[in-house]
């Protein structure tokens, strides 16, 4: 007989994890009356740069604004084409469009759900100005073998690392490989600020442009403006800065990040070991020894996927589908092109509950329920 009490955490697909100091850190900011960009924000940026081993980090209000501002700071705009996998959250594509550029969709490797060097090279056109690999699930995307080719054509590498904070590309942290890298710190990411994001620029000038664009295009910093009677608006911009409240939250999370990284790796390995017994579900690899996994995704038969999803949701298990392909979305119909691998995996993928509050028992419960659902729908 099945138990009616679900193990803790299995009912949610993803969830933030609090360490206990976040509320006090936020409370310390409130009496200052300065809730926008400020000293705590800059402290968070410096802490991120130190952790990643880079010279500078520019924080912003979300992962999406990180992509938009990152693209713009790199000089990407109207008339430019950006190679990007269709298999990603729609925010990746919306950012390209918001920057005024055009997405050129490519397929992914079905084993990793990430782009490959051959796939990128096969998609290049005279209009290509950037490649945006998506580090799906936290896995670093190795395009080192074609970096010289991209450089020789003036094609930029801009990483969508929304899933991949804390992961490594070889011996280097994601964000420290020389590419312009964009992170997301929304509630369910490996590192969260409640809501936020960050850009790792490639140069001081790129950092300056990003900082200007995140706050109305104003050249002077907030501190500089306080001591002068005017300021210069040097170009386009919006209010996309990271608040001190969110930065305070993020500083506590960063202090305990090694704990979260270890929990996520352990959880993923527990799933991997349990799923080995299921022939009808193929685990998508994330290179767990070098990655901090963001999710746990399996591929099941397209004929079964939707029914298995409904059965598990009906049992209160927090499965999901991340993500529906973008090349078939109405908003992006202008840029549709045939992508057979993406079409296939889009009908097969299933995200299992995955977040640091889960126990090993919750993992085994989810896998056992998946096994029963697969058998009952075969």
C-alpha cells in the first residue's frame, strides 16, 4: 500500500533554501533607508568577483536583464544574429530580441541538452555576431576547440550561465573563462538573492557600459552624483540595478554556498544511482564532478511523457518540463528552422523534484513513483 504522506520536498519541483541568516541581513539594511544600489550591493559584487576569481562583476536585477545588458555592452544590436539553442527558457531568446538582435536557433546534444562545437560551426552565417551557449542543468559548455575560429570572425561568446553558478569549466570557474558570462540569482537558482543577476564583463570598458545601462545610462555613480549638481546621460539605459536588500540576501547565501553545492551534488548522485534501475528513463548528464547541478532531468518515451507527467502530478510529486522548445513558439516564428533533435527531446524530457531541502528518501520515493508510472503507461 502506498503511503499518503509525501517525503519532505518531493511535492515541489524546485525551491529556495535558506540558511537562517538572510532575515537578519535584510533587516540590517532596512534602517538605512537606501534600498537601491548601495555599499552592500558593491560588497556583494566584490564577494562574487573574489569567489569566481575575476576582476569585476556587475550585478543587475535579474538574469534576463543580465543577458540584455550583457549583449548590449558587448555591442550586439540590430542587424546582428546570435546563435542560441532553442532548448532553453524563453528568457534567453527574449533577451536577444530585446537587445535588437535576431536569434539563430540550433540543436543540442541529446545526452547533455547543450550545444556542441560542430553545431555552432554549422549554423554560422555572415550575420553571426555572437554565440550564446546555455549551460543547461549547470553543465559547462566546452567550445574551446572553436574559440580561435570564432575570434577570427569577430564572433563573441556570451554565456547564459543562469543554471551554472559554482560550476567549473576544466580548472576554471564558469565566469572566469574569458567569455562574457551572465548569471541568474532568482529564488530557485544555485545561488539566490531573492531576485537578481550578474554579468562578468571581459574588460573595464565593458563593465563601465554595463553599469551605465543598468541605471538609466547615467555615467556617474550614485556616490558621485550626490556631490555634484548635474550628471551626464551618455546613452540608453533602464533601472536594472540590484537592491541592497537583495545583495544582503545574496551575501549570506554566498557565505554558505559550499554547503549548497555539496547538497546539490549529493542529491544528483543519489538520483543517478536510483535511476540506473530504470531502463525506460535516461538521465541527462551534467558532469556532476565539475558542475553544481541545477536540476535533474530524464528522457522518457514521447508516447508516455505527458501521461506520466499527469500521473505523477496527480500523486503530488513536483515534476516539470524544462523547457518547451522556443523555435516553435508563436513569438519566435520569424526565426523558426528545422531542429529534429530539439523537437524529439521536447516531447521526452521530464524534470524530477530537485532542491537542497530534499532527503534521500524523497529521491527514492520520486524514482519509485516514476517507475510505477512508466510501467502503468507502457
